């Protein structure tokens, strides 16, 4: 909260009272550091937190402030690979919310060493809660590098002794570059593996809301919880998703499937030439196991009713201008 000086004359006692009020107001606010603030999801987390009058929001980014910087957000330029810059950024922080990752940029440095640096710095700063974006069933996915990185980070956070909340997300319905929406506009639904295997999904608008709620939740019962998120009507096959999209958008869609066999054949050469390509192939092959499924009981307890798939898909379709 910013207080301006009064335009009328004031006495010393008035000024002292005003200063006391400002200090009390600032002390009552929770300082939340958002790590990965310029990312697709991080920007949405920022918007959720910035609407809370009881929160001072600090956005952390290696590149500095976003081009459309919000006036109600403080920006700090920090590199997760630089422990000293992390130490400075964490001073006075009550809660850390981290959705940072680097695997889509072709490297896992941030996912492993960067997270380790952040966790150690947060523990030294005695942060009151560490909210970490993790992945559903990551403990069963050691063959998927960026899934495994989440489990490694979870273990480091637990070992640090900091109170934590792990929000475990399944597959994102939407992406920063939404290949599903692009396909739908051309009458296609791109699918991996087969049309029948089911896994869980989440809309990133909802996920950002859950992460913000985990950060600001006043109920200490949420501390040290691992919370899967997803849809109330459970996991869906890609055919089921395509059918709902088709019904909502009034478009006939042809489901185009890249079979599991193709991914199995590509895994070895991808490992030689592309860290990211290999990671994505292993992720798709993990989907085939049928264990990428959210248990939403804790989600509904802490964050309220989970959305139905049709509701989430309708909101996604509107955001992609597939329906008005």
C-alpha cells in the first residue's frame, strides 16, 4: 500500500500517527515471491495474487520486469543459478511460489540445480511456506527427466524443514503455443498414443488460482500437504476430450493419432541429439501406463469444488476464440 502525504498542514503528532498506520499496514501484509513470474503460468499466478489486498507481490525473473509490468507488483532480477542473487531476493519473504522450469528451453539446469539453489536459499531465509508446482505421479516417472526433477525438488524441500505445499498438476489443457486450438481450427484434434488411454488434465487459469490460494491460505492445516489437482469427473481419453470440444465448438474433428510405437522407435535417437525431444517422448510413453491420474480429494478440501471437464473446456474454447 502506498500512502501519499496529506495536502493540508499537519502536526508532528499527525505525521507520527500516519507513519505508525503505514507501518502497521505493511506489517500485516504477507510478502509473496513468485518464481518464474514471466512464464505462461507464472504471469497468471501474479494476476491472482495482485488482486489480494493483503499481499505484497514480488515477481522474480532472470530477465527482469515483464514488458506489461503491473504497477502493483515489485520486480526483482534474479538468476536461480546464482545463489547470491537468490539470497538478496528472499529477504523478508513470507511465502515462495515456484512454477519455474527450463526443460522447454532445451535444458534441465533450472529444474535440478536451480531448484536446489532456490530451496537452500529459502531455507536460510526462514521462509514460512514454500508452494511448489509439482507433477502428478512424479514419483513413478523416474524415466521422464523433468518429472523426476520435480520429485527430487520435493524431497529437498521436505528435507529442508520448511513448511511446504506441493500442488501436483496433470497435463495442461492449454499451452502458451496452443497446438490443440490450432488443430481444432483446421478440423483436427492432435493425439498421442491412442484414443482410449485416460489421464488427468487441468486448465492453467485454474492451476494459477490453486497456487495463489495455497500461498495465501491462512489455515495451517495446508502446510506439508501434497495436493493433486484435476477435474471432478476424472481423467479423460483424448477421444473424450475431442468429442467435448467438437460438441462445444460445433466443429467436426478428425482425431489424428501418433501411435505409441513411433515414440518408442524415436526414443533412442532423440536421446543422442535432443535432450528436450527425449524428455517429451519419455513423457508421452509415461502417459501410456495409465497412472497419470489425479486424486482430487485434497484439492476440493483446500481449494473448493473442482470444475467439470465440460466447464473447463468451454472456458478454454472461449479463450482461444473457438466459440463466442
